[in-house]
C-alpha cells in the first residue's frame, strides 16, 4: 500500500527532472542555496524542539559567531552542533563512495547533534526507559533498542527499491522516532537521517517548518497508530517546497516565469475562494509551498489543477 498519492508523486518527480535538466548547476548559486537551507533547517529543526533563537539569530550565531544577549548558552550550542551535523551530511553525500546507512552513521550524527550540550549521551543509545510527554506511544524498553535499530535497517534494505524515495524517507523518519533510541535529540537526528536519503536521491534539503509543528506532531501521532498518509504527504510537501525554491532561483527569469503569490492574491483570478485554495494546498492537490505561515502558489498552477480535473471527467 502506497501512502503517497500518484498525482503528488508525479508532480514532484517532474520538478526534480526539471532541476536535473539544469545540470551542471552554477556552483556559486548552489553554494548560496545550500547555505540558506542549512541555516533554515538548523533554525526550524531546533525551534521545533524548543530552541529560542530566531532565524536571524541562528544565522548570526553560526556565520558571525555572535552571542545573542538574553538567550541561553544551550541554544547557541545547539545551533552550532546542528549546523556541523548538516555539514557532515553534505560531505557524505558528495563522496563518490557513499557510506551505507547504518547504526554507526546514525549514532555519529546524533553525536554531533548533542555533543556540546550533552556530551555524556552523545552517540549512545539510551540505557533507561523513556516516556514522551503528550504522546500515547511508549517507546520500547532500552534493552530492546539495538534489536529494534537492526530491524529498522533490515526493513530499509528490503524496502528501498519497492516504494517511492520520499515515502521511504518519511516512514524511516517515523520508525526512528518511534524507537526513540536516544535520551534526547531523536527528532533532530531523525530529520537529518531523512535528509541523507533525500539528498542521495538528488533532492534538496527538506525542511520541516516550526510554524507547522502542531501538524507535524499530529502526523507522527497518527503514524504511531498506523496511519502514515498525513506524514508522507507532509514530508512530500516539504520536498516540493524546496524544489520550488531551487527552480525559482536557478531558472532564467523570463516573461513566462511563474510568480508565486499568497492565495488571497491568486484567488480573484481563479474560480476558487482563498479558503478552498488553502484546502487544496494542504491536501497536496495544488502546487503550493509555505513561506512563513502563508501558502504560495501561481495562477498557472491553479490552471494545471483545473485542467487535470477536466481530463479526469
């Protein structure tokens, strides 16, 4: 059973193909995009877990080495650790002989994620049982963690050629969080591992936005109960957002370029209300991505949606 709808998968595959056709990509532009996404992902991934730094403050801490007055030292260290882990991911993906996804690699990533804030647990599986506040799911006993991690990697090995890569990465992310192998840093590590799989397949970094935190946690809770559809769609939309940003930046500007606008600006030129466009965007039926709290789309994307509906009739 596939949790990724064929229309969303096709749309993303087409955008990825458009990006591949632009290769070789301009080195300077790619470097700037990667730096932008590294800061954005570091900010959002840490903020989801309670880090108080803003996006701009995260940039200043990482790129300028500035200490933000009134913000905890721990928040500064988390930003530096996460950024270092991302740097490691890019190095791994750029290698001709990429290392196998393994327990060692996952533990190495975790070691980087928490090394300055909690060196004692860095890279080590938990040796105590844990309970997740606000969740119905209780992670397996600590003694079962190595066994469950082995099962997870065996599952990955069997499934990696059977399902769409985006679906595979989303489910792997959930399974890792479900095991909760570390005392702390599980979410950040899972999102990094998910992106290793995506980057290896030629996608840009997929960023789970802080503004979508409630939806993200709800998707994980539903996945705990066996319904993975929302989480898979959620990750797919994050991937599409990144592809849209890459294509917008790297595609030559012409009169035919599609202009992304907030839904309320698009709505008057379409048969749909802003509210209905928002519903289509959230369901993954309309090409759209988030900027802050707002969904953005194009008039051409709405027309493609209309054309698609007419063809189905």
